[in-house]
């Protein structure tokens, strides 16, 4: 699935204005600076080793308004986790039906996170490992012990009510914890908290089409706002 074929196929959809770039990082970053695309579709196999993921990090750093989708050769645990660590808002496996790529782009443009249930589980499982120690700045913890407990509950996909029951707090207190966590980590959604805990660095908050920052959701992946997760069905 070459770049040219991608551009031609997606270009048939009138809702997309496609821009094809030369296959090198410098050219892509120059294009981003010049044209400021809303979505960048980057192959994980671009260049050598982790060059594709490094490019995603550069895109997120130099063009924070551009949302990134990573094309994967296979939906493997390490690839999925590395893509989200790098700052991708969606992953799309080349083995998936091509027609779903347009839907993937639409969803990511709307501020959603695109992943299959299995791919999301990879991220959740990674968070179950001792990675919350990375929530530090200058060697000091960013969050209190109680706030870290809330983050762990978020990683399990619990709602505010479920978090309140587990931690024996009121829902109002849980909401206050969430707002403090968002403020301390510099994020604006529950999904971003999970990605921050996974990658150890704050992703830049997505900007909605109306230019306003998303507001915190009261429910995790079960809710459609502000950063819902689109779970695509995998073939059986």
C-alpha cells in the first residue's frame, strides 16, 4: 500500500484534501510547517527501526494541532503501545479493510481515539505494569498517592461512580480529583491521562473543530465525549 495509492484512493472521497509528501522526514516536517494539515497518516515502517515513531514525536512537537494516525503492518502489542507512546491518536493496521481508513481519519479528526478493543487492551495491560513511577517532574511525584489511585482506576476503564465505590469517595470528590489531575498533567481528557501515564510525557490536548479545548468527560470509553474511543470490530 504505497503512498501514491493511498493518496489516490482517499482522494476520491470529496471530504478529504490530500497532500502527498516525499518519503523522508525532513520533507514531511517542511510540509507540515507550510500546509498545516489537520491529519497526518504515517507508516510505522517509515525509514529504519523506530524512525516512524520518532517522526510521529517530531510531528506532535512541531505541529501540535496535527493529529496523527500510524499505519501498522500488523496489530502487534509492541507496535500499538509504541504508536500511542509517540503521540498517535489512532492506529490502523494494513490488514484491515481499506474502507475503514476513511472512517478512522474522520474519527481522529473529530477528536476521537481510533483503536480496536484488542489494541486498547494492549494499552491497558501496559498500564498495569509499574509505569506510574514516570509521573514525576524533577525527580518529584506529580500526583499524590490518592490521585495516583484514581489514575489506576481510569486505566481499568472505571466510571466515576465505580471509582467512588472502589476508593470509598463521593462522585463529587472523584470529579475534583480528576480536575486536579488534568491540571497537574496538562491534559484535558481521561484518555490523555492514560496515554500520559503510559508514555511518561504529556500529549498536547486536542483542539476541536470549533477551536475550543475539549472538556473532561465524566465517563471513560463508554462515553462519546469529549475524547471517545472508537472500537472497531476485528475479523473472526
